[in-house]
């Protein structure tokens, strides 16, 4: 059974919660959140992405030793190795991933909290992350980016974005233009691999007792790959 059909807990969709206003600037809304977070450093993510490599998981022996007997290993087994999806009594993992409809993660019932946002950007979902840790009791976070991500090079999609809101949502053009100008810098990526790696590193620094692992979902084969230096 695919991820969205399993009984997972959807904590939030960032674009609908933090970026849903038409008349109010997104940046103003973000300043009212519990955590002050700066926009993505696009130059840094591009530079970092060129230095990283992907590890394929095609058998149980491919899982690195540091992830053996952890929720990360279970995730890789469930999705890549098609381990039987036996229900869990409580969640063990927080899965952060892009909202792209092509990404379908195989998960058993009650195994994971799930946050889906544009580009897998969890910078505006930290209260939900804290809840999953403090109340939900999860011990690991899998942060999943993917190839061919729509958040990469958002500037090239500006006109389509604006026209889409005008024609499909009934917005006036000025509000649509302001919405894109205010919000796109918060979500635009230049390199999905580099961003996912650095975002995982940022989350690890914020939650030092939690295992945080960056991964890439390849749309062409629907497999998860570990991102490493």
C-alpha cells in the first residue's frame, strides 16, 4: 500500500499553513512563528550538492552499520526492499518530504509522522517536529528530497504561477505577484541534494539526540538513496 493510503499522521502541509495568505506578506507571517529562520542559502546548497554522493540500497547488506536496527533501516526496508508492512503500535520516525504527488513512500500503519512541504523544506514546521519528538516519542528523522523538484529554479515558473492563481483561483494579478515575490525566496532551491543534506545537518544541530538522515527519492525508479559526503 502506498504512503498516502496508509494510516500515517499528516502533521501539516507547509504551503497551506504558512504560505496561504493572499493579502498579507508571507514574511510578516513567518516573523510571528516560534522559530526565526533565514531563507535558504541557494549558493551554498548548490556548492554542497556538487560534493555529495548517493548510496543505493538494493539489499539488506547495503544499509550502513550506523543505521542497523533503527527506524531508518526499517524505512529503507519497507520502501526499497518491500519488507512486509506490519502495523506498529506507535510511531518511530518523522518523515519529512516534498509535497510532489510523484513521491509515494511505502509505510506501514502507525510507523511514521509525515510532514510534506514544498521541496521538503521543514524550516517553518519546527513546532510540529518538536511535537513529534517530545510527545510522539520519535527517535529518527528521515528528510527526503527528490530529483526534478518543482522548487528548483522557481523564478522560471513565475509567470505560470501568477497566471495560474489568476485563472484557476480567482486572484487579482497584483496579489498573485506579491504572493510570489514574498514567498518564493523562502522555498526556492538551486540543488535538491545539497539543500536536503544541509537541512538535515541544521536539524541535527537543533535536535542533537535525534538521528537525522538525508535521502533522495529518484522519480525514475521510485527508490530512496542515502545522501552522504
